[in-house]
């Protein structure tokens, strides 16, 4: 059982969610019948519904999705927390309503502050109130991370592809989209154009301020990685790739579906500008002489060669559908980040995978094992990853933030809905590859 699982949702609210998603429960039950491995079946069912059972809070016809044991809504986490439900969007009205409600809330929050990464359910000033920043009472934390603005767009694109529902492209979305574009363009020249964004975290040494010098050529500056840790250099390259991905996905929707040629051109031109710089700066030659993607650069000749488990990272480039991936460079990068040349790669008795400076040494994030499987087409590798995940829950049946490489019972954050949902997404996405699932 997850500790404090119902810290936000009351018994009444849980029962209401059971009723709201009765159609989804029926469809998931049909899929679960196809999973022959009992342990995998039980963990899949628990992780699939973890978000709905414990983090989705409805109030006044609005939805708020907490990340788990922190009572705040991350734009990144909340997108992935519901993404596994998309597999049933064609059959379940409850899924379509949920995704639309989440997107509506996300775009409303972006309009409050496009630089924030996490928000409060109400304007109660909870969260990191001592941080030196222009922080709105609705904001839990104001770390500028590129993925915070990309993930809702990524979810939107996936939802539209699955359903063809154009009602999600409403005025709230359009206003938020324009705000996102304005923010990206501002941060292409951070030192001169970002008039007020800075961040000093008062209770730790992980402050950014206005950041170290960077070149001005078209990449978008970021203060923080998706781990919420500060960037070593101002250009987080997977984040810039993610921007190119979502803009490329939105361009034909604006142009061909919505007839909005102006916004389609905005997507095309900004994506092209960022991509041009990525082609110049994203690839470096490693010590073994092979060309790999770097995690960060300042555009001035300095690079950070590592990978962090949090997504988007280098390992996850195919997952977030970067359209200009160089397959050879990615293969070299994959070899690099899944080896001891990556300072945050660990191997042990329980797991082998990528950790993070965000957590202690020798702790591996299940997210990294999940994304390794999601970006693989090798049956052996995928099943090895699934086996590691199923056998490293510490007896809880849930994924965790990180797990000690040698001991599944030593883990951080037992209630981490992002990892739970992404595991369920993995099982659904790779069902044809995973042993013990009858896909007929």
C-alpha cells in the first residue's frame, strides 16, 4: 500500500472517480485478461489506475492532478500521468473528458505564469514561498524548464491524433500557445530579452539567478532540467529538441485542420530556427571518437556529457518524437548513456539504469528503465527491462522515484504517479514485444 495515498482524495471523491471511469475500468479489465503473467498483470492494473485513484481531484467542474506525495500539479508530470489512458480514448468517453479537462487546466496555469513548473490547486501561496522570484500565489515552484511548456502540447497532439477532436483547440489553448511562443522567443536571447526571470532558491545552493553566459543564436535558454535541478549550461539540448518536436506536430494541425496559416508559419519558422542551431551545436565527438548528442551547452564551446533519468533526456529522443534524429548519432549516444561513461549510470543486483544528481548515488530511476524499453525494438532488451521493473517495487506493486541498484526495498518517493503511468504506458505500447501478453 502506498503511504498517504489518499492525502488529497477523500473517500467520497474516490467513489466519484470510480463512477466517472467505470467505462475505462471495464476496458482495462479486458486488456488485463490478456496478461498471462500474474505479477505483471497486478502491477499493470495498479500503476495504470494510480493517477485516477489517488491524484485526480475534481472541483467546480475543473480538474487538478497532483504529482503524488507532493500536493502540487506539475505541467510535465500531469501530462504523462494521463497519457496511458489515451489507448482507450476511442472507446471511453471518460478518457476524452479527462484529457480535455487536464489540458484546459494546464493551459489556464500557463497563462498564470509560463515560467512556473508546478502549481497550487488554489491561490493559497503554498510551496516555495521563500524563493526570490516574482511568484504568484497559484505557483508552487517557479523553475523555468522547457519541458513544462512542451508536455501539454505533446499531450494535445497525441489526443488529437487519437480522437480527431478539434474542440480542444479553443481560445484558452490559442492564448496559451501564443504565450508559449512569446516565452520561447524571449528566452532565445535570455540575457537581453528576459527582463525579470531569475531564480534564487533560498533553502539550498541550487540557485540559477540569471545564469552563466550563453551565445545568442536561436536555441532557447532554460534554467532547469526536467529533474528540477539547475542546468550546468543554459541550453538544455533535449528540451530544445522537444520544442522542435511539438512545433513540427502542431504545424499541420494549424495549417491543414484549423486553417490558421499564421500560427502554422510560427511553428514552422521557430522550429526551423531552433533546428538550425541544434545541427550546429547538439553533436560532439566523444572520447572514443564517435559522435554523440550532448546534454547541455552554452554555445560558447562548453558541453555537459552525461544523461539524467528525467524525461526529456538523451535516451528518450525517439519517445518524444524528435523529427530530425540522426540514427547513428542516437545509437552512439544510447551506448554512451547506458554505460559507465555516463556518470549517472549504475548496475547492481536489482537494477541497471540511469540515476540522477537529484537523488543519492547508486539509486536508479525506474523512469530510465521504462524509457529504455520504450525506445527499443529488441525483444530481449524490452523484456529484460520489464522484468527488472516488475521485480524492483519493494513489495508495493508500484514504481518509485528511484531504487537502490542492489536493494529493491531501498527507494525514494514511494508515491510517484509519473513513473506509475509511464510503466502502464510501456506495457500498452510494447504489448507485441512483451512475453506473456496475448495480443490476439
